[in-house]
């Protein structure tokens, strides 16, 4: 088994919304957390978010992602390898924390809880955080329905399909977890002929083949519902708001959780 993050950066240019934030979404991050003059902690190395704030420290668990995606350190911006669940940052030292999909990149309720706790720990009094989430619908989709919608042209791009398959296959509460290799295996079961899928949808084979990065990965994701994500965040923050993140494929399942009034324990 492998950690697919070590190869993920090789496919970065082929990814699109909802997997990557749009310019509209970046503007919403900036507005909701007042980032213009803030010293920012970024969870991950998402290039679209790396330009925000007065200064930035980005932390990613994968040295390969940092070398492959990060634009490079300079006087006010740097990236380092580290564990989001044990951030190498002093308590109450950060004005703003932002992240894209990081609550899905951890595989359990316990890990999400620990991540919230670390965000609350490092925020200064009055600091705020914004995390774009990938939230499963309250009613689980049927895979046959997803397949039919693809064939009817009702799913906009491959990456929206990938997340819909993932959300349909999660284990449910409390973890809402799925092994990423199962996302690929389920996709291959639904659409064994990728050339035919590309011809039917207009999606590029290169985009479709990005799912192969999940092959043999031992990583799991989690796709909790929005209600669960809000409830979990509320244990650590006195102010939790849900803010739409823009208009792009599957945007309705990808709002920002804007977090304020951290509770330290």
C-alpha cells in the first residue's frame, strides 16, 4: 500500500472545481476572514489560497506536495512539513487559519475533532478560521442514479462525479469514512470503458485517469454531512457559520465553515 499524496502533485494541473477553489471562492475566503492584513496559517499548500494574507505559513504532511505544488518560500511566505493534528505552531499565535477540504482529508470523527482542537489552540483571541468542506448530502445517493445522471449529461465534470461516488460509498456515522482506493474501484465498476465515458461526456481521458492515483493507497477520507460538521465544530468554536463558496460543479456541497470564538481546553 502507498500514500497517494506523494504522487498527487503530478496530477494537480488536471484537477478542477470542486477539487480546487475557484477565484470566486478565494474571494469569499478573503472576505469572510478579513485576510488582507492578516498573518495566515494555511493547512495544505493549495496554490489558490497561498497568495492570501499579509504573511503565510503553510503546513502539509507531504514533502512531495510541498516540492511539487508550493510556489517557493520568500520573506513573507513559507511552507513546512507537519502534522495538522499536532501543529508545530505556538498556542494563540495565529490571526487566521484557512484550509481547503482538510476536514475530509482526515479519516475519522476523532481526527476531525483533534483538528478543530488544534485550530482553536493556535488562533489568537478574536482570530477566525475558514475551511471549505466537502459535505455529503443528508440522504445518500444511489450509485445507479449517479450512473444514470452521468449518461444523461447531468454531472458537469469528472471531479464532481468522483466526489459524488465517494459520498455515496462512505460508511456513515460517526466517521463517514471511505478508503480512497474504494472510490477508484467503484468508479471502475460503474464505468469500465473509460474511452466510451470520455466520448459520451466530453471529459478528457487525462482527467478521468487522475483517479488512478488512488490505486493501492492506504489513505482514507471522510465525508460527513454538513449538520455533523457544524455540530463537531460547535464543540470548539462559539461562532460557527456556513457560507456558500460560489458557483461551480457541486458547490452546494462545498460551503465554507467560518469559525470564530475558539474554545481552548
